[in-house]
């Protein structure tokens, strides 16, 4: 499990309401010099709601100190949340003003803010600093621009499910600047975005569709259509298809103090509900993939009573331990996939050296994962690099492309027949870990990403304030903006990561404080609440009866018992999160980790039921 930047890996319990958080840009202005403009686009539209973004551009030759965007919405349509701007509402009139950090724009600079809303309508009457958003009427405004952008090139499919297709293309050129793109499914406009990728949803399984893209500039000029690309959606019914993935982590060290073994995955009924198991963790040393605990993985002998299939290990068999037990589990569940995860919070420091020679790293990983002794056990590799080009347990300066370079090398070596996935940061705060790496570029080489949408808050802040460690949404008084699942998912989508390549993370544990008097979130504390294995953390299977939930906030539960305050997910709150994942078109859900659930698998059952 992880804080927004990381997941502890060894001996610990280790490891989106829509929103789009965009960072401060310093790109050339999207309109001609002489005016301040604002370009607003609907980046996603699902009929009953939408997400959008506005980019304010200083097209003058002097610094701009402060900006205000005002707009109106028709009755029945509302903007419910916003980020990177302060929102005020008067009836159907909305005003967005700059926060302090992006108030000043140098000449030619831009900044963006995002929002999500409900209803079918769209904004009208847009003004920026009292003038029309399109700069019309001003000197050199976009009304003087009559040249259309060039057609986008390189349109391609980057992924598909039974109900969606993910597309990407090369940026178009324009004499002034491209402000957005319209994606067409045949003759119908299917999406409008500001970046060079989009996911078109609401499609039918096993059906061929033809897509094109047109570019727009600030003056409303539209390019010719790009070259067309035809894509046939996947056939439905496969539980591993996007939207139905249920991925659980199995912690290698859990066979010791926790006494949790592969057999427990079977006896709890979890094996029938899982599509994938992530085996955590392999180490990263000397620029190579290495085994974590060889005894637990390959040598620990199991008796007949503790073995998955009731057959005891022998002293001379070539493979024992977790790997052999996973092999037996897969034989009992032929559709189940197992992926070997490398890194985690404790071992993420090794990726920096690996990034210096991605090809050599990929070769070492392939040789280990595909070792003939256990090649049939694993169906791919997962990279849990929790703070690339950022600081976590240590600091990394490999650069924003390092994660993508590693995943590209792994994809080349493992090929299309194996899975290549990554667990990534959930820190969506402005300038946070998510802004330090090109996750959209890296996603091109991965089957999916698992943003670790838990451990946002915990008793490492010993005096509080108390806060749920896995909030689905923001809420009044949240200690840190950008620390919630909805903003994490929205920011990744805004950066260009397709929804069909994202899973929602769930923690099968709680985080807690002691010395707390206040029942609601936001109380002060004296330290971490006691836990079975580590202070401040406890399994759901223990908390459900020891400290039952007394309330909910931001889509998750909290509990006050005596002087202790805990937050954790319950079957009910997981149901709400799964509904969110479906509404967002996510690939499914993953969780840390299997041993935290009840013996009859309450939480994983809630995930499966919630995803349908």
C-alpha cells in the first residue's frame, strides 16, 4: 500500500465525481498577441454529466497579474466541482478566479483549470477579465485569424475494450495555435479534447467503427479530417475485459507472521472472483530484477493440510513455496492470471539504476520471470516504481521519460503475449509526484496502470488532523487538495491516459489515530492507534468488529471507538466506489492485499458485485 507517493513493501501491510487537474503551462499562446483569451472545452461527455477544462492565455506582451473567467450554464446543468481555480456561483452564473500559485502569467504563458458537472448543457457567455473569451474585438484577436489548422496525422488505436476505443494522434500545426480536437465516429462527433488522445465509449462489442480527428483553433477554424482508422471492439463476456478486472495483491511475506497462504485464496472464495493476482514483490538491485525472498517463493515446503490441492510437497521436487502453490491454484482456475510485481515502496530505489540501461533491465526481468522452473506460473510483469523522478523513501532524478523507457523496453522484451503493467502514484496535487513523470507517454507501453488511491492520509501525521486514507472525492476540510481518488483518476485522464487503462485502488485495511476526541474527520490526535503488525494500520477483518464504522465521508467509512479513530472501506462503500469506476469507464479495480479481507471474502465479493 502507499501514501500518495508510495507503498511500503517489506514487513508492512505494504503496497475517480469527475475532476481534471491541469498543471501550469508555459506553451506559446493559443491566440494572436494582444489579448487575453480563455478557451474552454468539454473533454468528456456521458450524457448525464461532463468534464471540462479552460485554458487562460496571456497573449499580450506584458505579465498578467490575476485572471477571472465568468460563464453561464443553462437550467438543469451545473458545475459541481473545480480545481486549479476558485469557483463561486450565483444562480446559473459561475465565476472562476485564480488561486495564488497561478495568478501571474508571463507574456505568452497559459494556465488551465478543470471542472466536472452534471446535466446535458454547456457554457455560454464566456468572459475573461471582463472581455469575450475568444478575444473578439480586441487588437489581433482570433477574429483576425482565418487560417485553419493542418489536419492531424498519425491517428491510431492505443487500446480497446468491448465498449470503448482509445485513440491517439500527432499534434496538428496552425499559424496561431491549436486549441482542441474533435473526434468523429463516422459522421458523428464522439469527443472533444484539448490533448492528442481520447477514449470513445458507449460502443457495442465485436463491432467495427471508423474514426477521424479534426483540429480547432481559437478563432473556430477547423482543419480537414485526419486519415481514418478502423477498429473493431473486443467481444464481450470475458471477465478479464476492461471494466471487469479484479486484481488482488498477494504479499510474499504474508506466509510468516500473518500465516496467509495461497490456499487461503481458494478457501475464502477469492480465487473465483479474481481475474489477476499480483505477486509482491520482486526486488530491483544492480539495475536488474531479482527475487525477493527465495525461501518463501520457491522452497518453503507445504504439508497436505496447507497445500492448495491437499497434496504435500516432497523433499526432492524441483519447485516448492508460493510459486508451486500458485501453479496449483492456476490449474484449478485456468482463467486466472498471475503477474510478478517488482519494486514497491521499500524497493523502488533500485529503479534509478535500472533506468540507466532499460534494455539490460528488461533482459534480466525476462530471464527471471520466464525462468523454466516457473515460467508457467507467471503471465507478465508489473512495475511498482512509486516515485519516478520524485522523492519517496529516497529521491530519484531519472527524468520524466524514465518510467516510459523502462516499460517500452519491457514491452519489447516480453512481447504482446505477456502483460506489462505498472502501479503508480496517486498524488494529484499541483506540482506533485504525478507532474514529475510523463505517465501518458508511459501508458502507451503498458496494458494498464494501477494508481494507488489509498494511503492519502495516515498517522505519520501523528497529531492529525484525522482524515480518511482513501477518500473517493474531496470534502470540506480535506487536509490536502488532490489527495482523493476522483482527482487522481481525472488528472491521469486529463494528461492523456485512457480510462480503459486505469483501475481504481482499494485498501483492505484501515489507518488510525489514538488520543482523538472528535468523531468526525478533522480531529486532533496524540499518535498512531495500535495495530496488530504496525501502529496506525489494521486489517479490515479486525476493524469490522473491533471498531465498527460510525459514519461515512467522501465515499468511504470512518469509525470512532474510545479514543481511537479509524478510516477504512466497507462492502457498502466499496459498492459506491465500483459504481464510480463503472461510470468512469475504468478497467476495473485492484486491492492491497488479500490477507486483509475476512475468511469468506467480504470485500472482494463487494468488488465483484459492484463491477457486475
